[in-house]
C-alpha cells in the first residue's frame, strides 16, 4: 500500500530542492487534505491511516512530518506559474494586494496567508528570498488558506512600480511612518493598491522602500510609550489589513 | 569559567520541572540580556562568548538553547508570586487586562506578550494550563516584553468575576459574537476591563465563556466571506487590542 519508493519520495519533500525537482508538496491532517481536495490544486495521492484502504499507523509515522502523525496525508502538485517575471500580470485593475519583502520564518508566512484569507486580500506577492510557501510548516500553519489565496514570487520593487503605473498606492509600515489612524487608506477600490510587509529583523529593504508612496506606522499605546520596539511581521500585517477593511465596511 | 555543574544546571532549565525546582530561567542574546539587566528581575549569572571574561564559542554552544548560539546568555531568577490564588489582587481599580484561556503554543504566548507590551496592557493573567511563560521559546519570542508586562497565572473565571464585581466588563471573541466595530468598547478607563483570548483550537472554554459580558467578533472581509474559519490566537489578540486602543486615542 506504501512502497519504499513512495516513502523515500514523500520524506524528501521536506526539502525545497526536492519539492522543486518533483513539483510536489505535502499536506497533512483530515481538514487540510479535504481543503486541498476542494481547491483547484491537483492531488497526486492521498494516504489514510485508518479504514479499509488505510496504510496503518506505523506507515503513516514513516511519511508524516508532524510530531504526532495525522490520519490523512496528501501529495499535491505545485501550481504552474508560481514564479513570475511579469509582475504587472499579477495585478487586476482593482484590488488590495500584500507584498512580502523577505519574510524568513515559516510560521510567520503561514500566519500571514491565513490573515490574507480572512481579510479577502486579492493576492500575495513575495520577494524571491521569502521562505518557500510549500515548506510543510508554512502549509500547515495556513490552516488551508494556502489553497485559497493566490500566491506568487516576483520582484517586489517591480510590482510596486506596476501598481503605481496603474494608479494604485503602495503602503508600507515604518517606525517613522505616519499614524495609520490619521491617514486616508485606499483599499483597491479604484486601482491595485499594495501593502508591503518587511523582513522580521530588518523591516522593508531600502530598495523596496524607495517605491513606497504612503509610509504608515501602527502607534503604540500610549503613543509616547517607550520600551517595545516593534510588532512581529504577522501581527503588523493583521493590524494593518484589519484597519484597511474596517474603513472599507464603513463606506 | 564554566563548570560542568553549571552546564548541567543551565541545560536542565529547558524543562519546566527544573525551572520550577530551581526558580530560574534562561535568556539569550545581547539585547535580551540587556533587557533583563534593566528590568527588576534578579540576574543570577551572565555568560559572554567573547572578550576577556568570555567563555568561548564551544562552551556557549553547550549551554545555548538556540540553533546558532548567541554572544550572551543570562540565568535569571523567576519572580515571586507568579501563581496567584487571589485574582482580585491582580487587578487595579482601572486598566485593560488580557486573560489567556489555555494558550498552548510557546510562539503564540511570546507574540501575545509582545503585543500587550506594544498596546500598553496593564497585565496578563493566564489559566494554569497555559504554557509556561519562562519556556525558552516563549521568552525569546517576546523580544524582551516578558520583562515589561506583568504576568500571572490564576483562575480566569475567578478573575472575570472579580472584574465584574469591580464594575468592569469582560470581552471575549466568538465566531457568533457581535461585530467589534459596532460595539462600544471600554478600555479600563473607569474600571478593570478584561479581554479573554481562547485556546488555539477550541477557543474560550465553556466555563470561562459563562463570565463573558461582551461577545465580540472580528469580521472577515467581505463580511459574508466563506472559507477561512478563524484567526490565530495572537492575531485575534492584536486586532482586538489595536481596536480598543484606536478608540482610546480618539477620546
């Protein structure tokens, strides 16, 4: 039911070079496997632990990447066109997009994708040095959102340039930015608008920052509070996107 | 410079039972060690990798819990009164508090403490089945906020009861709660108000939910959006507290 070749293949998919070579990634858990099935992604194979066609607990433990193996695991084909060299094609004429400038932590990326799903973000565009979206830790922490939010790798500076050319704005959070609650926010209602989230330690890179048209800041409380230096990248994404969407619902 | 007894002690502090027995925990990184030094916490010992009194790279690797050992490590004494059986004593007559109902993931807890630091939360009260705040993963992911935000373990239902007795409100987020953007929010300006964050999978427990006076919901966008089921516990904390503080700055 589970050949040694399959075991070897599935285990190899922990590493990016094998995911790239095979064009495959792994999804675990009954809910996640069901989400994969409902999505447009192509499922290559599904393994169940229990039932008539089940492979059993020992076999599941061999292929699982989780500390407690789940009852279901699917091998899924990566979508075509994941990496784009034409960022303009990733933008519609309207919509709110998130751009990631070098997010390195898999848990952060997964959480950000889940946030974008919740707040109905049109698509995520990540710089090529952002962690692989099909890393098992990323996939699992999206709780299925990886199957719902369009995700591409492309040049973030080029993307910003294209958004501006199309009449959109480019938002970024900076420690010396302007209070988000005092700024007008356009959330893609008349052009493609982009919110950039920077790297966990270094924030938005200088190269990308040059394309930001609106510099934002999430104020601490009280506003002159000293001590804490920043919010985590996923948390900054959540607070920023929640505020864009709060404004949207008032209109 | 670093005895085998010290190595054994420090390595043992990865485990809660030894942290409890010794009353100690470990902090790593120059910035974190400096934060510990500035705080009211008692530093038992500091080890530096480099310099005249440095212990060297090999010795640091032996005691470090990080995959790439940092240049500084401190052994810090846990504060007194971490566990309280009198939750009333944890509340001032005014202030906004966060209560954690069984948060299990160390990264989530660390991120939540960092969020509370940013938004000037008066104190955090966690149920006793919440992960240990001095777990090294929690400590490191707070980025120093663990030294700034008052943190206690106590009964969350009792705490809620005490807040209500003192004239405060108890807020909780639920999938069937009311749109947070349409609700009046009191942020501890006239009494101790409490925001409860529930467990990662199960949300707020039934026992605790009975004490919630205001049921909130962070709406997705668009508001009838289907698919995503919930936000991560730390993300829900961030969006909720940001909204409480946004209202506060308008007054």
